[in-house]
C-alpha cells in the first residue's frame, strides 16, 4: 500500500442543517499512538481556524473503517475529516474555503513537526 508521512482524506458532510466538523482514524490502526497524535493535531487546528465546533456524535463506522485506510501501508498515519455540514456550514465552506484549508494544513504541519521533533530527539539520544 501507499507509504507516506501522512494521509488526510478530506470530505464535506451531508446537507442537513447541522454545524460542526468531525475527524476519525482507523479503529484498528497498527500505530494507535501515532494516529492519536494526528487526530489531536487536527482537533486542535481545525476548529481554531474555522470556528466550527467538534461534532463527535456523528462519527460513523464508515469513517473509522474508511476504505482508504485499508489500502495504505499500515505504518502510514491516516485520518478522514468532514470539513463541516453542507447545510449548516455552507457559508464557511463556500465563502471562506481558505479557513478550512488553513485548519487542515495547520493540523498536518502540527503532526509532521511533532513527528520530526520526536525523530530528532530519538536520534540525539545516547
């Protein structure tokens, strides 16, 4: 499967009149601590950039078992992100897509920079 530093699959949620984003990682990740760090970075950066609340109660089995998770190398950290609801968050998603892009970018950079720092510390250790 695909080997990468990180994979983030970006989606927009249904057209219902709800508001919020959600993100998930594979339920059976072979790198659960790394996956948890990726999710934590997204959960910190995305609402900071967009102002959207986390909408965790609607994370589905289709997200935690997303088909792409099974097609990548098991050591590739991956997450799926629903940027917001097409109904309730339309103004943000249509009029200010740069905010969503910044949230995703900042989340990825948070993760990659943290991974880089951890790797450097491990290499420097005697």
